[in-house]
C-alpha cells in the first residue's frame, strides 16, 4: 500500500497501475501536472494584466486589463483546485485498490 501511494503521490495513476497492472491511469498524472502548469501560466498572466491595469492611461484599457486579470485569476484557481482534486481522488482510489 505504501509503495502504491508513494507512486501516486509522484504521478497520479501510477500507483493504481502498479496495483492493478492494467490501464492507462497514469494519464491522470499528465492531466494533474497539466493543470498545475496551466494554473501557473494563467496566474502569471493575471499578474501581468493587473500590472498593465495599474499603468493604463484610459478607462477602456483599464477595464479590459482588469477583466483579463480577473478571468485569468479565476481560471488559474479552478485549474489548481482541479489538480488537487486529481491527486486526492487518485490517492484515495489507489489506497482502496491496494487494500483489496
């Protein structure tokens, strides 16, 4: 159980694959790391848009930059929560599979 959980902590799905020996559950890990990468990229984009908002000269540009910052921040958080959900769900599922 411990080895399977350690593998899943590194790459979601890998521990479940080790326990069951079948399937492509490791693709969950690809999705998890993709969510983290997307979250980081969008968080940086939100920061940059907010900095542009603070420096904008007219109201229309300020509104556009602020809206972009808000949207990117929200999407960044959704992706990060999705990554956490993938890891937690996989660890629970792997633990249950390993105990059987």
